[in-house]
C-alpha cells in the first residue's frame, strides 16, 4: 500500500480560468503602456490586438496539447513526452526561470506604484523589507494548502478587474466627450525593430497562461478545464489590454514621461482620488500576479522531480497540508532574489524571451502528438498544424530581439539543464543496476 500523500484536486474550471487571468493580468498592463507608446507612438493601440493574435495562436496550441495531460508539469511535460528527457529538462528549466522572472517584475512594479503612497519605499532598505513581506506572506499562504492559494487567486482576480473596468469606462466616457489630446510622438523612429520590441513587451502582458497549466495535478477534470480557462483568459485580456492602451494614449499628451501611466491618465479624468484608486488597483493586481506565480511555479520542480529528473526531495508532499512544500520554499527564494537584484524592465524582457522557447516547443509538439495518438486530445483545434506553424514562426521571430546579457543568462540556464540531464541519466543507470 502506498502511504505517500497525494496532491489535492481542489480547483474547478472557473478557478483555473481565474488563475489563468491572474497569471496574465499582472504588471504588464500597468507598466507597459508608456514604454510601448515610446516605441511606436499612436500605433500602440493596435499592438495589443496584433500581439493578441500572435499569442492567441500559441494559446490555442496549448489548449489542445494541455487537454491530453491530466498531470502537473505544463510545457516541461509536453516537451518531455514529445521530444524526450533532454528537451523536456531544457524547457522545464527555462519555463521555471521565466515565470519566476515574471513574478519578480510584478513585485518590482508593486514597489513602483506603492511609491504613490509611500515615496521612500524605493530606497534600498524599505524595498527589501516590503519584497520580503510580500513574497514571504504569499509563500506561506500556498504552503498551508492549495485551496487557500486558489481562493486568494480568485478573490484577487475579481478585485483587480474592477479598477481596470472603472478606468476603461471612465476613460472612454472622457474621450467621447473631450476627444483625444495631442497625439504622442515617438521619441525614436517607428522601425521594424521597434515594432518587434513592442511585440516582445506585449507578449509579456499576455504571458502567464503557461504557468497556470503547470498546476494541472490539482485541477478537477483538467483535460476539459484547461482549454476553457485558456480561451477565457485570452478573450478577457485582449479586450482589457486594448481598451486600456486606447485610453492611455488618448488622455495623456505624452505618456512616455511617466512610469505609472494608468495612474497619470486616471488623474486627468478622475482627479487625485482616481489616481489613488488605480494605484491601489495596480498594487492589488501585481500582488495577485505574484500570488499566481507562487502558487503555480513550485508545481514545476515538483513535476520534474516526480519523473526522476530532479532530486526526490523536491517532490515531497506535506502530510498535513498536501502541498509541495519544499518546492514552494525554493521557488519563493529564487523569486525574491530576482526581484531584489533586478529591475522591472529587465525581469519583464527576460521573462518574455525565455518563455518563447516553451511556446515554440508546445507548438511543435501539437502535430507530433496528434499523429501519435489522434484520439487522445479532449479538445481538438481546427487546422491545428497551421496554428502550430504560425505560433512557431511568431515565437522564432521575437527571439531575434534577444540581447547579449539575455543570451548569457539563458545560456547559463541551458548549461544547468544539460548538467541536470547528465545527472538524471546517471541516476537512471544506478537505479537500473540495483
């Protein structure tokens, strides 16, 4: 009899959908509108739609591939099952680091918007104290149970959408009465390189869904819930992101001069109180995004360990709380280090470029898995191979924006993954000899 405790399937389809939205709507929409406007000016209102189409093809591929796997692991699991252990470990490592960097970016933006109320919080000592309290508290909530973590995600998802809805409604009403102010002029020429860089940042805003499907081992009817949650998240984010960008560039004469674009725009049509409300909503949203990362990312090293590719202690399940407590503690520590040592901009950009490898792997897996077991998928994407090809090309195109520092860090991650693979092969050989 196996007395090893098992993970608890506590999340339904709407809870998973809330987790997908919580994983996607984080720091990006609150920090990126001014940066994207600086790159491509008034055309930035179309960037979220174009980026949404590109990311949508990838998400559609994820929906079919995820519907074939009820276990935890996400992109690592899909890649391992399709291309083997080595490729799975490479994608697993890069996905884990990318999602933790995304959570660190949200933690960084939390500090930036908290400065609206507490200006000195950006000083080194207060910043580290706040980061420690935020990440430590969320890690503790998830340590004591997935139900507590999922409930926190549900509440924060609803709470973060309310101020965004208020911002959009009030902003659109303001623009309908007053019209646009003088259009923003890009500070640099609108080149193809600028557009690609803008799309990289837009992908950051849409990213996160791949982290939510990592936690499939704790979802009820996961093969049906995953496609539903992914498409709900895509539609919601596409509408919200596009309308937010329209309001920002319509209300602010020059949105490129602020690092808190939504608060600055809200101040124009809702006054100081409006700016505080949006800043408070941003704090809640970034907090929610960090909570989703703390909830989902420990499940990745747990899943890798369960298959013998990581040391066994990482798949330990707490007997009382039935959570991967060791993986939670380690993931929270790495998240804190990334938040403490790097900026919002670096964490955001690196997160996107790193996760593109996972996106490409999932797209490439779709036609192969469909050929191997055509009846396995609970959701079958029409013209799936075409979507997979478009998603793969889109991912490869954006990878061209990788910079020297990003290449160095990603190379280090890939080297760690290679060493991990060599260790796993040796362990397998030792186990076989016993």
